[in-house]
């Protein structure tokens, strides 16, 4: 009986701890979004029905594919989903998704904003300096583990990754690198 009571108390303790941590994470994400929405006078939104199937595919994949992957250097199905996201999602939806719980979704949303050359990416980058969520990134035949903050910075680095994206100056990149390393 004592063992059952101890086990019950441990489960209750860990359950409340997990709920509290999740609640704090959710509040941080909401605050980040709320600040951007307020500052840029966006209407608070959620993802539209036309974006949800794309989002579901990105969540299920949990990997970021470059434009050309594999030996043949083709566009993967997941990259085609990303292209649809760029085409169909509004800036407000993409900004909202940069705080998604799934690291690969955050990365794809930021990439889409960068491809749309939206200058808000600089501010989002600064809000995610400590975002060390990880995902797998495939480019060509190689696959590597990436952190969200590093991927954001790589996208914004001149002559790196996707040349169609908005870029920072070399000085801005160095400044952000210093902030990330401190």
C-alpha cells in the first residue's frame, strides 16, 4: 500500500511539473507572437483551412528538405509542400508559425517569410536567438542536425543557402553570431 501511495504521489508530482513547464512555454510563445502582432498592427490570427493540410504534412515529416535532394537532385514532396506554404500563407500566418511547437515548422515558416523578402525576419531572428530546437536538414545527399536559431541565421547570411531570401549585411550577421555565442 505504501508503495502504491509513493508511486501515486510521484506521478502526481511529475504530471504537475510537466503541465507547469508546458504552460510556461505556451505563455512565452503567446507573448512573442502578441508583441509582434501589436507592434506591426496585425490582426491576431490562426492558420487558415487552406494551410492546415500543408502544415500537417510539415509536422509529420519533421525534416527540412532543401530544394534539391537525393542523388537525382530533385524537389521532394515535402519541399513541394513548402513551396505551397510560400504561395498560400499570409505573412501573419507565417509569423504565427515561427513560434510553432515543432522546430521544423518554425524553420519552414521563417524560410517562407525570408523567401517573401519580409523585413520582419530580422526581428524574428532576434526573438529566436536562444531557440535551440533541433531538426534534420537534408541538402543534396547529405543530412545534418540543425538548430532553429542557426538555421535562421544561415538563411539570412549573404551567399548562403537560398539566394532568393532576404539577407542581412555581413556586419549584422557577425553581430548576431556574437549575441548567440554569449
